[in-house]
């Protein structure tokens, strides 16, 4: 018996050692996960000691345990937020009834699809970020990258736990498939669009963790409301880790902006001449990753979203902020495309739920962008980053068949093609950003194109040995 999974190896609060069926399923899956991690996880750093935070329990002092560890020895745990006795469905057709501890047969496929879609994004993002360690701007950033990577790995474990425990043989097969798809692969791509886009440099990595991880926050929050209690409790715990990922993104872009402003002042307004990134290029990458992430919310009008809400499986962001939780007969006023024209009209609320969630997400993104703009202003530079219209550059949903400017004005395809390079990164921009990506592995040193962080990790100084070389 080679691979025995103990509570020591897999920290958990799901009684792994007492659940022989789960233990057997995970014992079979875990070596495949490690193979996948070695094959597709961070390239080149597996034998180094990295200063990582590991969740060892769900208590406040237990989910933030810091130590130097080698990534393959990271203890990927399984944690659910503790059960609340007497919890009832918070929305949908079963509103007020006791939540489920098992999956009702009639919702099995819908539920499985949502869990698989969520699960698929986690390994996908690790694959997308695989090469970034070769060009890290500092040891601080390198460590943050690996922290994000191991936690995405843990989030995969969380979804696999649900598949193994509640979906029998189908679930085990889906868990294997999660390790078989590959980001960007022509034959076996990841399920959702943004997770097949390359994250080929650190500016894209910061934008990804700012915008795409924030989609994660909203999707997980909607699933955290679920009437399938194990799913809700799993997502609630995942959200505690998600906050750090968005911090890496938001503060990363903010540090780029600060450095760009400094270099503008040193060079009469041309940061590229001093090896920095101009603000217009930062804007293009924000346009790209924001719109790729908008696509992740699905179609504007969606019967799938209505079904998932009715079934009590996927709710709204912070459902208890709302007064009404059944949404029968209510409407959402939104822009739709009718006969080739944009019109504002009422859509039955349940069908509009992807758009409702996307709207909340956009507000959250705007709050982050406001903080970026404050940094630019504090540097004395007259420039603002703007979020483009939700209609611009869409590949999923109602707007995907038409073309819009970042201001939301409808244009024809030829105009879009001619002006695309003003709004989205060009091959030349991509080549320029890549040319800046030279690794800086000296303690306390920082690449020239990005400012140092305001403070280190876990109260440590910025020049701490976050990765032992
Ligand atoms: N790409 O009714 P529709 C994260 C499909 S990120 C490709 O419009 P629906 C993370 C859809 O599957 C959070 N296909 O939308 C972040 C459907 O297919 P079928 C991930 C897409 O069904 C960073 C059809 O189009 N979490 O955690 O409401 C790092 C029509 O669908 C896309 C989740 O996604 C797309 N973008 O889907 C690491 C939560 N969008 O049924 C991690 C779980 C839609 O016609 N998933 N389609 O074959 C869901 O809640 C829903 O599946 C969606 C919306 C949000 C994707």
C-alpha cells in the first residue's frame, strides 16, 4: 500500500480518517494530482523553500500558518466552514426549507456542471501562470505567485472533495478530467474562455488576479449561498483565501502605475524610454482582462442561471442584503440588443441573474480602479484608468456578435478592426512588455518597471528571504 492519506498529510475537517470511501477515492486521485502539479505547476521552483501560508484548520489562527516549504510538500487540505445547525434555503423555490446535505436526484446534473466548471478554473490558472517564475520582478512577487498557485491547487481539492463525496463514480471520472484538460490546448481546452488565454508576463498576471480572481470571488459568493450545504460551506472557506489573490492583483497594478508615474516625471513623460510601462499600455491590459473576465459571468439572459436560482443551488452575491428571495414576477432593467439596436428594458429577474452578478462585480472593480487613480493623482500625474463599457470586446453573451468602443458606442466590424490597437494590446505592446521581464532574485531588490510594495508579507520586511535560493 503505497499511498495512505492521513489527517497529517491532508489537513481537513471532513473526518477523512473516518471516511474510508472518500479516503480510497482520494488515495487514487492524489498521485495523479501530484503528477499534474509536477508536469503543469510552476516551472523550475519545485525544490526551493518558499515562505507559504498553509491552511491547517478553519479557526482564525489555523488558516494562516506561515513557514518555508517546498511546493510539492505543501499540505493541500480539505476545509469546509463549520456547519450551522438549522440553516435553511436562503432563496429560490425552496426558500425557508431546511438545506440539503445530499444532492437531490433531479438537480444532480446541474449541480455537477457548476462544480466541474468552478473546479476547472483552478488548475487552469496554475497552468496559465506556469512560466512566470522565470521572470519575477522580486522574491516578494515570486512568493506571492506561488502562494496563489498552491491555493488554486487547494481549491481544486475542495471541488474534488465534493465530486468524490457526493457524485459517486461520475464524480470520480469528472475529477480525473479536471487533471486531463489543459489551458489553451486545441483538443482538450479548459471550459471557460479566459482560462485558455496566456498569462505570459507579470502585467497580465497582476491584471488576471485583479479582474479574473475577482470573478472567482463573485461566483464563489453566489455558490456560498447554495442550499446544497456542503457546497456553500466549501465556497465560504475558499473565499478567505481569495482575498489575498485580489490583493496581489490590485496592489501589483498599483505598484506598476506608481513606478510609471515616477518614470514619467524623470523622463518628460515617456516612461518607456527609461524601461517602464506607459499608462496607455496599462489601460490596454486593463481593457483586455476586464472584458475577458466579464465573459465569465455567462449570457446576459440565461435560463441556466434561472434554473440554478430556482433550484436553490446558485444565489446572488450576499443574498441576505436583499428583501425578496424568490424573484417570481420581479424584473431587472438592463440594456439588451433588439433588432440590431441597444434598448433598455425589463427582463424577468431570474433570467437576468448573470447580469445582476456581473453588475455587482463591475462596481467592485470600479472601487479598485478608483484606488489606482488615487495613486496616479498622488504622484501629480493627470491621467485616469477607465473601465471600458460592458459591451466592449465581448466574446460570450448578447454583445459578442456586435462591436462597441470602450465608451459603449456601437461601431461596425471594420472600424473596430482598424482601431483595435488603440484599445487592446498589440503584438508590439506584448513584445515590449515581455522585453522588460527580466528576473530579479536578489533579496530586497525590485525590477525597474514596478514600485516596491508598501509592506512585506505577514509583517516581515520587504527584503525578507521569501524564496530561499
Ligand atoms: N466560456 O446560460 P449561459 C475562479 C457556456 S473564476 C465558455 O450564458 P451559464 C478563478 C455555458 O457553460 C469563477 N463557455 O451561462 C479565478 C453554457 O453552456 P451549455 C469560476 C461559456 O450557464 C481565477 C452556455 O455557454 N466559477 O474561480 O449561466 C483563478 C450558455 O451559458 C462561458 C464559475 O464559473 C465562457 N466564459 O454560465 C482561479 C462558477 N460562459 O450549457 C479561479 C460555476 C458561459 O450551453 N459556473 N458559457 O453547454 C457557473 O456559474 C456558470 O457555468 C457560468 C455561466 C458562470 C459559467
